[in-house]
């Protein structure tokens, strides 16, 4: 069982930055591929970024590539999302997710094993 708790959301002006954190419980954190997803009002939940078990491989949605960076620290059971050059269209609830399969995290959102409760990110002037 893995429990995920996100933090770091808030209100930021366009062009600004935020760093989201996701703290995971359990001693097998390094066994899980991790991902970040977001859901804006009236839209489907969408993939943002994913990272492999020891962080060697990362994937990004085209909409955030070059602006967002996913990273992890297995010693701290944590995954992060550094978000730069934020745009109003980045406004959403951001969710942390974990699954044993990196492929599932990247492509099969409905099969992901564990989710956090979400943290709100609002980009507005």
C-alpha cells in the first residue's frame, strides 16, 4: 500500500514558478514509477509527466515540455514537479500517481494503482 500526499500548490502570476512535492509512504517507493497529472474544470484528467524508478527516464506532455521538470529523491520517498514559465492554461488540480509499471503511468491512467488527493495550482494575474 502506498499513500501519496501532494503539497506546494498555490496562486502564481503568469510567467512565475512553483514546485510541487509528493511525499509517499512505504518502504518500497523506489519500486514505483511516478507521475504527475492534472485536471482543469470541465476537462478530462491529463498526463503531465512521468519518471522511472530511479529517475533515469522521464516523459512529458507536449504542453509542458521545456517548462516543467519531474524529479525524485528515493531516499526521501518524494517526487517533485518544478513548473516554470507558468501560463493561465496550466491552472488545474495537480495529482501525484504511482504504479509499478512506467508504461501504465504514461499511457493508462485508469489502471494506475495509487493517487494523491491533489493540490490546486492557479495561474492568474
